[in-house]
C-alpha cells in the first residue's frame, strides 16, 4: 500500500491511497463469493453462477461497490496512521480507480488540527464574582423544598384560582365540527401555566366543581395544524374537581422531615453552606469561561469547516442520546419542535465553534508550557472514573485502548492548562459604566 499526503487550503488534507492489484483481485473475488447467492441466472442454481457469466451479463462493475467497501475497510485505518496527520473531522472518501488487474486507488479528504498562535494567557483580567449568599436566596431554596414536599388537596369551599389544578373534560369545535385532538377526559390543567392556547385557562378561573360551560378561544396564526391556524373555536368544558397545593409550614418539624437536622435554624445554616459551595463553583466556571474567551479573542487560528461540521454533528448526536433516555426519538423531537437537522446545526454552531477554539487554545497552552501527564495521574483518573461507574480500576483499565489513554492525557493536560491560567488571573470589580469597562479593557491590554 502506498500513501501520499497533499496539504490543501484552510487546514484540509487529501490522502491518496494506492492498494496493489493483487489485493484488488482478491477483493473482487470476495465480493463475488458474498453476492453470488443473490443473483439468479437461468440454467444455474443460486450461488453456483460462475463469476465470468455474471460479469458478462451485468457488466464488469457489478462487484465493484462491494469490493471497494472491502478494500477501504481493510486499508483505511492503516492509511490514516501512516499519513501522520492529526485529523479532526469525519473523512470524505472517493474511489478514484477500481478494475481487475489494476491498483485500487481511493482518496480521503479530512480536516487537520489547525495551528494556534496564542495571545496573552498569563495575567488575564477577569470580573470578580460575588459569592455571598443572600437571605433571599436562602428563602428561595427553602420555598423550593416546600414545593417539593407539598401535597395536592381537593378544594370545595371556593372557585378555581390561578395556580390551582383543574381536572376537566373538554371537547373542541371549529365551525361547529369537532376536530381531531380536541377532546380529553379528566385532564389535569394547571391554571396560569399557559399550556393551553389563548385565554383558555383564564376562562376556567372562577368556576367551581360541577360547572359546565363554553370556552371561546382563537388558535394562533402559526399553528401546527393548518386547518385550525388563526380560527376561532369553542370548547365544551366540564370542571370535575379543583385541586391545590398544600405547603408544609417552615418549622422544626419540616426541617426534621426533609433533612438530618433537628431545628429549622440548623437546616437553614446547612442550606446556606450548600448555596455558598454552589456559588463558589459557579463563580469559578464563570471566571474560567471569561478568561478563556479573552485568550481566544487575542489568539489566531483558522478553523476548517469540516471540523466545525463534525463538532455540530457530535453535539446533535449527544443531544439525541439524552432525549432518548426520556423516551423521545429524534424524529419525534423534530416533529414537535418544527426544526430540521440543518436548523439544529445552525443553532448549535456558535457553541460548537466556542468549544473547538477553547480546546485548541488550551491544548496549545499545555504544549507551550510543556505540561506532561504522568502514569500516576492516569491511574488516579482511572480510579476516579471506576468509582463513578461502580467498577474495579484494573478492569476499566483493561478496557481502555491507546486511543482512550491518549484522549485522557489530553483532557488532563487541558485541565492543568486551565489551572495555570486561573493561578495567574487578575480580578477586577464589575464595571458600572461603559467608560469604566473601556478603561478596564485598556488596562488589560497593557
């Protein structure tokens, strides 16, 4: 096998792979053996038709596609390794030549990791983040816990009000005709949630259990059903039951129910400590993001389109896996949201570009600072991951190949690069005016 690398514009490369003719002939024969059982020729049993007969009837190219697949699969990874390129995109593969008795030639076009010219990365100025926990934040956290521990009670002594849940039967009519999807029984509707169209929920407020009445609404102009878009409709509604949340009192008994503490005062102190820890972690992330964004702004790199496209696809695939865990397929999500894959790519593109630039900048800092990851550090990370997955560290390490270890080393080096940046940052108070902000930026430049 011969491998030739051609550097193209904008950090793209073309790898030309030439496979010996004898390998081509072997692959063509393997393709014939695999495909012959699918081909029928009068006078021959299936699977017994000679290759020459099939090629005469259907043309010499009849087995080319399968043979090409075999040859590419056998030679692709070896060619990529031999190229020595640091590849950062999915490949585009084209077959240039396939014919019996001749070399098989195919090309692989890929994006390669772009060079990064770093700007200033030590002594970057970031905005100081206030991490003091306020009484209001503590109260909000306690209220959230109260909501989690609430119970639903049936209301009989007053009409439905905003925030209540009305258990209703309804059926919708447009121009006097019932429409699909417009009927339900004993549906729980939270009044004020705006989950139903127009003023539907507002017209239930004030009614009591047992009331039957009409609700008049107008469908929005942009509605998923063209037959209903922009049209008035009447819903026949019956209120079966009205429910409301009953919240527990904030007292020592509440603290004992939701925590390990005996008194509300102790529980509040614990909530405050937890919020402080969360705010500290959030402040750390915020300052890191700001510092890295400023380094990116002062650095130079040319991101190949194929690299950006690959990152967008990876992010969409990750999203698809997350929603699949909740039982929703990507096709269903597209249908509900009205998005297409292309529109979704447009949405994630800015974040994809930020992720790429952040990785490239941090990897370059690690390189220039000669940050090395020891075997002991790898072992410690493996042990941490094993504990997270409930596995034995030695077992997890057995499953890891060289590619996984290389990726882990790169990730750990990036983390060390972030630590180096943050050890050298300068903090300033948040600017109150544009003038102060401009002056702070000028000081940063210096």
